[in-house]
């Protein structure tokens, strides 16, 4: 199967040699992960990046599903004694699932249809006689021969025969392709509000009387319309011009030389087959196709946002005071050490109704001094802005940076099994504050504990195919985790589970071994972990880091299988490996061509040198303290034409939401992002990016702020 799939995928890609695609497929079938193949098997794959390897894997899986479906279809047709060599060949050569289902349709097991009931009455021969349209006899005289048993009259016989013809029309592969093509070219999607639902569905008012060519209806509009339909607000339909389509089908099925009476019966059956059977089927198919494309677009955008959020700059090894803000119940404050361990917690009341500024300031200054705090993380929830502005007026005993941290999903984490496991003796408010602080320390390490759908980026993630969404997000998280590399001695079970080749069970074993035996001293020690076999070690070792290991290579992305090679390089320049990681001049003296072998080419050798130049490097940037206009505290402080600095906190298909340092976010519509044409907001901005914007509209009543980036120096 690998050879067959390699041929197909090579032809589809058009950019890689067949041997490289085949090698990639063999590695995947042998259990290698996408990150491992992309990072450590570049010679075998011709230097494929992670996206290409992932796409090959997805196509490989899809082709397997098609093969399984083909086998089922063959067996069903064979059981009906209808599998001819020609039909078998058509099934074999087909790679399009839609074409495959069209081939199968006439043979597909059916429920009790009107046509089946007519066949059971012995009326199929009559249907064939009428469909031939060549008899000089009247339809009534032809039908009279079939009046027997449960068929009481000629009219009943003709009606049953018409039902059979209608089914033939609806199952005609050629006819379905004609109708399908018309839907793809010129279908319209229409939506009407259901009477009495106007107030309940006010947020969908743009679609209360809506019609648009389906091919121009973008993903976010389509998903919004379908969501409103699910909620019982809109009635939605996808349609084409029926009369024109009927003329086309009649020309196909009604013979020009047919006797008028027979032609009328066939014409009526064609109409019935189209309207009752084929049109609903094709409409559902087209709706499903558009939904799949819309899902794919929304999932990709959500996945990109999650990736950017996970790769947000970490603050690093700093001591954090994290505040989960609130009003009546106060602000929960926690102190965390450099590893994110909980040191202490407190409650302060600097916000209404208490407004205890002095007591709150004293409590914070005490904690900052006692725990040598370097930075304060304030959640963006209720009371967050007021708390942040209060903090900026406090004179702390040591310099601290103040950050606003997106707390979306923190409450979900705080009530989760993971949080209860980490903090069994603390309540949910303490756990939530800890999550906020840890997000500042290392967003990736903390956010992997939360369902990505709950972290506040994306659009319509709850409306798309949930299995495909999970697959995409798992891949994104896995990619981010492995691109950064993980400290095996501090990583949580959840973080470790995303490392190449590990998974949840082995991650739990690693954490348990670490707790019982102390920190890992070497990568090789991982082999002592229960159920850590050679294959799992091969897949994960290069992505795990041990910062204080005796062998400096254990804190790099250099794979243990290449340690001997690096040791030889060091020996050849008369140094040890530790010196090699400190002296760039020595690295530049190494002639890589001298180390090229069949299995180790220049791509791998270049990667090794880059790792030795910056051992243990983190590809993420460093977190910067945000700067907002302090004069803007609420929407009433804004005016049209005002220029502000903000931070991008969500990207959707229609625009970008910008945090302006106040409760409401501003929206930069896609048309206001750039003076040049862009197909996606992601072409211009990324999550967390600082942007300069201008206010172009304010709707105080609805809490909406329209912004532009056009003509603004960035």
C-alpha cells in the first residue's frame, strides 16, 4: 500500500521525489511522529518540513479510508452479482469520494422506498418498457398486463413504474454530475427569519432577509447562518434555477422521437426524480461540502491563533505575583517562585465596593518584598483594568513589571481534575490565580492544561466538526511543544504528553519516576522509566532538555544518536564537547563536508552546528510590558480620530480584535487593516502583536469600537 500511496501523493505534491515520499510513508507506518521525521530524518525525506510531513500523513490516512470504502462497495456489489470487470476497474481507479459514492448509489442498500415497493409488485419490466420510449402501444395498454395481485388498476401500475424511473433518474451518475455542477457554479444561499424570532435572534439581524451566491459566501457568514438555523432563528435553503435544470434533464432522458404519451410519463418521472430525490440529495451534499470548507477555514484560523498564543513570549525564570481580579469578593493574589510553585496567597479589595487602596497596597508591598517578586500578572476579567491602574499608583519596595494576562479558560482549569491534582488543598480562586501567573511565566507550559477551545481565540470553534478540530489542535500543540523543547525535570504530565513519542501514559510514568528518584541527570536515564522502550526513546529524546546535565548535549536538540558524531567533531578540533558549545570560533572551523555520510547529510549537520551555537535556546521571544494610553479607561474616553496603541488578542476571518487597555476591545475590520489587498487578517498581524490604531466609529450603547490601521505608522 505504501508504494501505491507514494505514487499518488508524489503526483499530487509535484515537489518531492517519489523515493522521499515513500521514505516518509515508511517512517510513518513504522510509528515515527511528524516532529521526529521533520527534525531528524531530513536526508530520508529530502528535507521535508513539518507541514509537508503532516500533509502527507493526512493524505495517507485519507487514502486508507478510501481503500476501506472501496472494499466495502465491491463486496456489496459482488453480493448482488453485479460486479463486472469494467465496474471493478472504475472503482479501483477512483480517488474522489464523491465519484465513488455516485458509482455505488444504484447498488446501495436502501430502506423501503417507493421504487422498491414498485419493484416488489413486479413493475420494473413496465418501467423499462416506458423508459425505452419506443413502443407504439398506449401506456394504459402496456400497464394493463401488470394489473394483478396488489396492483388493482393501470393507473397504479403506471404510478409504480414512474417511481422506478424517478429513482433511475436520481441515481444517474451523469445527471447527478450535471446538477452538482450547476449547484457549484450558480447556487444561491437564502435565509429568512422565522416569524416571532426577531427579538430572540437580534444578533443575526443581518441575515433576516438574506440571499447571496453560495460561491461568494465566506466561511464566517456561512457558519453564522447555519448556527442561527440550529438555534431555530432562521430558515435556510440552497437553490438553483429549477426550470432551467428541468429542461436540461428532459433533453437528457426524454427522446425526441418518443410517442407523446410515453414522453409525458417520462417527463413527469424526471421532474419527480429531480425534485423529490436528486435535488434534496445534491443540496445536502453541497451544503456538506461548503460546511466542510467553512469548517476547514475556521479550524485553520483557530489553529493559527492557538499556535501564536502558545508561542507567546514567556517572561522566563522570574518570581510572579498573580492577581485574579474581582469586585465584591475581592482580588485573589498568589505568589509564585521561578518554577511556578505556590508560595503564598492573599485576598485584597482595591476595587468597588470596598475601595481599600491603603490596605491592599500594604499587603502587596509586603508580598513583593518578602518573596522578591519581579513581575505582577493581572487577569483580564471583571475588575482587571481597575486593578491594573491601582497597581501603577503603588510605590513598591522593588521594581516590578506589570502585565495584563488573558485569563480565558482559567476558571475551567481551576475546576479541572488537573488543577485538583496539582492543588488538592486550595480552592478554585487560588488555582485560577496560579494559572494566570503561570501563563506569564510560560504560556505554553500552562495553556496545554486547558482545552484549546476555551482559551479565547478563534471563531465558531464550537460549530465546526469537533473531531477535525481536535485533530488540528492536537497537531498544533504537539508542534509548538516540540519546536520549543521541554525541560524533562520541570514539565507537567500534560506538557510531557505532547512530546513526540510519549503520550499520556508514558508522561505519567516519567513524572512518577521523577518524583520517586529525583531529577533526571542524563537523557539515557529515561530508559529506566517503566514502558520507555527504545522506539519511544528514539522519538522523544531529542525534544527533552536537561539544563544541568553533565553532557551539554542533553540540553540541546541534538539527538543522542548523533552524540558520537559531535564528539568526533570536538576531537577533530582538539576540544571537548562542552568547549564546543561555548566557542563559536571552534564551530566555524569544522568542515561539515568531512562528516557527510549516506545517513547524515548537510541538513542534519547544519542543524547540529546551529544547536551547538545556542545550546538550550528558546525559539520564542521575550515578554514585554504592554504600554497603554492611561487617559483611556472606558469607552466614554474615546473620540473619533483618536490614535491609540493596543495589542491584538484575537484574529477572525472578518477582522482583528485589539485590546486597548479598557473593558471593551476594538475591531479592525479586514478592510481597514492595510492599504493593500489581503485575503486574511493573519497576513498582516499576529496574536499578541502591538499595533497602532485610529478610532473611526464608537457605539457606546452596544460597546462597539471600530478601528483602522490604514495610514497609521506601525
